């Protein structure tokens, strides 16, 4: 089953959260690549690249879990709760 097939069966709040989180993750990866390029020319310009990569992978895991939870809550009939989860969680974590 492809990723697009999985995304097409998600609820609307889960899709919105997933898309926003993926955009933020892409920005993190761009920052990491930029930092790595700076490090090659100036080794002291960036610190803790490994830590940044680990945090980004942690955010990927949290994104997958939270997307699943939002979808689960929505499918169980708690639509307002799912929308609140969509609005509140990114402001706390991301």
C-alpha cells in the first residue's frame, strides 16, 4: 500500500496536521543540510548536527503517532476533539 493510499483514507484533521508537520520537518532537514555545508567550509559554524538529526527523527515519529491518534479520535466520532487536537498539539510541541 502506497503512502498516497494511506493518506487518502485519513480524516481531514489528520491530513491537515500531517501536511503541516511534514512541511516543518522539511524545513528542519533543509537547516541540517545547510549546517552540514557550512561545517564543511567552516568546522566551527555549526554545533550538534547529530542532535539536530535525532530531534528531527523524533519529530517524525511523533508526527506519525499524532496523525494516527487524530484520525482514530475522529473516526470514533469525536470530531470536535480531533479538531482541538489538531490546533493545540502543534502549538505545544512544534
